[in-house]
C-alpha cells in the first residue's frame, strides 16, 4: 500500500461515520466501542484528524457513569445495553495511540477521566484466577449482572489496554497501582492458565491474541504461532476467522500481521500482501472471502476491516509513533517487571489474590 492508498482507505471510514461521530460496522449497522476506537485510531494514521476528534468526542459523550458503553448503538439508539469488558478497556489503547502520534496535551487531559472510569470498571471485573469477566448486563434500575466467565481474546486485548492505561496514568501524574497489579495477574493467567478461559479455540482470535496483546513473547510466542498456523492460514488469501469454515477475513488477518511483526516474524509482510484481494473501490475493504466459491461475504465493506488494514500497514512501515503502541514496543510498561518488584512469582498462582492484597 502507498500512503495515498492509506489516505483513501481512511477516507472510506470517514465516509461511513455518522453525524454524531459514531463509526458503525458499516452504513446503517450498529456501533460498538471497541471497533469504534479502532476506527478512530486508523483515522489518525490516515490523516482524517477532524473525523478522529469527532469519534473520541463520541466516546466521552456516550460513556455511562459506570465507565462502560452499550454493546450496540444503532444510529444513536441503544440496541443492546449490556457491555463487554474489552469494549470498555480499549479506549486506553486509542488515547495512548493518539498521544504518541499527536502529542496533544489538551486531548490527553480531556480523555483521561474517560480512560480512568473505563479501566476502574475493568479491574473490578477481574476474576480470582486473573482473567477478566466477559460482560456485565447494565440495568439503570437495579444491580448489574456479571457474566463470570472470561474470554481469552478479550482478556488479551484488556492486557494491552491496562499497559496503555498505566502509561497514560504516568503521563498525567496519577499512578494507578491497582491497574498494574491487575495487569500482572492477567498476564500470568494468559500465559499459565489458558484452561480457565472459555474454550473458543475454533476462532483464530484465541490463537494469536495472547501475542498481539503482549502477554506472550519470546519462544513461547513462537511456539504459540506455530501451533495453529496450518489450521488457520490459507496461502495467498489470509487467515480463517473460524477453523471449521472456508472463510478468510481481513480484520483477523491484519491483527495476525501485527502480532507477527511484534515478535519479529518475517511472514507478516507476505500475509499483509495476501489479504489485499479484499480491497474494493475507493479503498474500502470487504469483510471476508469464501472459498472455493470465490465470493466476498458478507456483501459489505466494513470500517473495522479498513481500520485493521491501516493499523497493520503502519506497524509494517513504522510510519507513525502509534505503530509501537500496537506492537507493545512503545507502551513503556512491563507488568512482568512490576510483579517482580512487588514480590510476586509464578508460584503464587494468583488464586484469590485481590489487587489490594499486595
């Protein structure tokens, strides 16, 4: 991809943005906070700065008092009022990404309370083994109901978000030690207690997300990537979304590209090139491709696919300082070191240890 093609793809995201700043999956579809933030990040990389600012303003306006966002908002109307923990957490990644690129202190100060509320919510949802509870059913008229099961991919994304949140806390001079301890416990769970998470192993996200989220590195990351490469990677096309279906998807492929680049795997560039068959007119991207029928399905261009493409391009080229946020190299926080400093070790197993214990 050339810089002009990246700008064209960013413009395709901005063209689907709604007047209030929301970035839906595609025109007329719902908006969720995770994919919305991913879209905002891509808009910054692609030079659509006004659209990105509108997207972050939407986050600040629509956040609920408990720090969450509704799971589905359709053209300003709440379609599903529950929330997922990883959707709430991802704002921290977006704000640090924006800071690294723009160095806008006013933006940072404006968004910090939003990040703080979101990550306080997430830390409150940590389970005894270290994973983060999947979701909370939000009820304005009564107590919330927590789904006390954890998703491996979602918790991996939260691991990245907690690292970003701690880095933001340092920038604004408001340290958050409970976030640090929660991140250390979560990283341990992702490395040592994968059996405690819900089994979603047919989904490619569960395969690479512990690497993408920064919890697994070094030889363990190489082993993890090798373990399911032949299951999910389709040469010349990209990767399957689900191992049981002959369907490759652009967003998952580009996320794997970023995970590979983070650990120095040279196959990242070829995989990125392979998925470019999904590029459509005007720089928009089809969601996926079904083979051997050779048809794009669903028959829609999605903002989250275009966003993943832009962020993967940035990671591969190192064009903006935001690339290091996506690979984890420029976040500046290592939970492993934090845990050693507070006297924790793998022998603790972190069973039943609350953040306040340390």
